[in-house]
C-alpha cells in the first residue's frame, strides 16, 4: 500500500484528540478546496465551533473574538420602514454576500439568509453571548415576510426555493430568540404534515421522495414548535399529528447491512445520516433500536488518521461530514463528549 492509500486508512477507535486538532486547524484556516464554499462561511464556522463545543474544547479559542466576528455579518435595516420592504434582515453568510448594489442599484449578492442566520445565532449561543443584546425585531419582522401562503419558507427574499430546510431554520431562529412572532406556527405545521410521505418519511416538499435530511428538519421543527413531545414513542397516543409507526419503520430501515445509515432506500451508507436519521430516532425515543455497535464500526471506517470524517470509507475528511459524524458519536454516548439538544443542533449545555 502506498503512502497516499495509508493516509486514508481508518483508525479502530474514536480518536478524540485528533478530531480536536482537525477542528482547530479548520478554525485557523480552511484549505483551498473550500474557496468555492465562501458564500457559506458562517455555516462552516458553525461546524467548527459547535464541534469544538461537543468535545468541550471551547477554552482553546477566543469566544469574545468569535462573537464579534459573527455579529459583523448581521444585516441591519436603515430604518423601521425597511422592515416591510420584503428583504430579510438576518445574517449574511460571508463577506461577498455583503457587497453593496452595483452602479445600476442591482443587488448582485445573496443578501442575508435563513440558514446563515440560524448558524450565526447557534454560534453566539454556543460561545455564551447574551442574545438579549440583539434586537430581534429586525430579524423576526422581516423573516415573517419569507413565509409562503402554504406555510413553507424561502431562505432569502427573492429567487429561491421554499422547502422543509428553511421551515426548520425559521423554527430554530424563533426558538433561540424565544420569540415566535416571526412564524405562523399553524401554517408551518400544516406544511410539514403535508410533506410526510406514504412510507412514513418526509420529503423536502409535498409529494417528494422521503429523505433523511428532510425527515430530520420536519421532526426537529415540530419538536421546537411544541407540536410533538420529546421521547414521543413512550408517550405516543392515537392523537399524534404525525404517523409515528410508519416514521419509525422508515427510519429504522435506513440502517444498512454494513451498519451505517442511508438517506434514502437503495443508497449507500453515508456518515452524515448517522446524525440526520439517528437524530430523528433520538427525538422519537427510538434510538435504542439501532444496532449501535454496527453504526460505530461503520463511522470508524470513515474516520481519518488526520482527524475528521469522510462521507464514505476511504475518502479524505471534510468539515460537513466530520461535524455530523462527531454529533452522531455524541448521540451514541461516546465517553467525554457533551450531550446534544438534537432538535436544535447544539449541545444541551449551550441550549
């Protein structure tokens, strides 16, 4: 085996110290391969900061500096009247999305974004920033304009899709700010319920194929909005607003013969779905039905000797799959990892 192959060899036990070093490396500078992800800079930062928090390693970074950096991405209206102009005043995802209009007054950037706003508020909560210092009105009043008549949300004020991902983001934003004025919860609930498929999972939009990520967004949003209880399985009644038995069956069927979890039927196991699907089962109170030993073994085949995790075994690690695999190990109760508030995507301590 040559050096290139051996560098991708998995290690046989969870290597906490290497993962912390991997996250710190990403904190200090992203590799050149992430240049095309510049528009998602805040999201990448969320993976790093939240990951360090799971390991109890936030003492190794300057939390005040992080908070100030995140706050620098906040979009602010010039006046209260601007809150009704249709634009969203949350957080930009990167510096390039903060560029001013061109000479013809045409906006050539993505403006502030629901996903970036969720990540920004999550980071601020993780580092202990006092969120009461943030005026929620500019975020919530303008966010309400993003909700569509069917209850879904667009992530920006124009030219974007509307689906369950952004319903989750909106619910999480309101939950973190402890203010639900930015969302019509009944409409959002109805939209989510319309996304549950015949097989029990949830698609991103009504009528679409069930998907692990969409199912997490649906179940987590319902939990955040208070429409379902935690550990739903033990408290299940016939009046539950979702079809729990079908959802449970669909979710458990996502564990493959190799031990990993897949996002859809007939797809390969992927390390990130250990969190997306595993998180759904955790909220339902059904995580105990997974073959945890087999899942751990699969995840360890995706673990790099340099730290971090890859999507599939034998590949280089990336930040997205690293964070969600690390989160999955928290759900699997790996020693010395903080427990997660699954529906919010941060540790219980931060939540």
